[in-house]
């Protein structure tokens, strides 16, 4: 049976940035986590919930 670990990250709130810059920054953050095997499984407000499979 697969097992997972989870991580909750709070998005950087960049209110001074335009929506386009905010979107780009969000993509960069998520891509960095993706390089480490994290996958977004949910979100709520400024929280992102990530998971990755535990390898034995």
C-alpha cells in the first residue's frame, strides 16, 4: 500500500504585484516543490496542500 507525506505551505502574499506577476510567482513556487517530488493535492485561501509518496 502506498504511503504519503504531506506539507502545507502558505503562499507569499504579493499584494504589490500585478495579477500576472503573482501568477508567475505562484508557478515558480509550485515548480520548485514539484522538482522535489511534491504534488499539489488541494488548496484553500492562501494555503496549498502538497503530498509526495514515501519511497521504501
